[in-house]
């Protein structure tokens, strides 16, 4: 007859869980929040360069700067969200953290892309 230690069985059951959805959900929400904050910062900086007298930044320059700012802000927001999701997953394996970061990236892409397109369409 085989006997099992209760602590060993609980540990094995916990180790089989690959994704911590709470961490992924929190990382995705943080990604969107950071992207919105960067969008507001970029909007403020962009609008401060516009002049009503015509000696300010050109529309082409604002469009290029807005596109670069959107890309950089999206990468930074996704990196922060992925890091937070990996941290809150409670897993200590490296690939588990990478997996959580990839799921946050996949979950945040549609919302972030929509936000970037709307912001650039208004320029």
C-alpha cells in the first residue's frame, strides 16, 4: 500500500497550475492604465509645441513624433504590465514569468492598438 504525505500532495497540486489569472488580469489593467497616462503626457507635450501664430511645430512633425511616442509608450507599458503579472503570479520559474508576460501582451494588444489609432487619428 502506498502512503502519501499531505504536504507533498498539496505542493504537487499547486505546482501544476501554470497561469495565475489574477496576476495576468492585474498586469493587463496596469498596462492599459500606464498607456493612458503616457497618452495624456504625450498629448500635453504635443499640444505645448503648437502655436497659433504659425511658428510652432508642423503637422508632419507632430504626426511623426506622435507615432514614435505611441510605439515607445506601448512598449514601456507592456513591459511594466508583463513584469507585474510575472511578479504576482507567485511562480519562481523563469519561463513561467515569460509566459505570464506574453499573455499580458496578447491581452493588452487590442486595447492598446485601438487607443493608439484613435489618438493618432485625432492629430
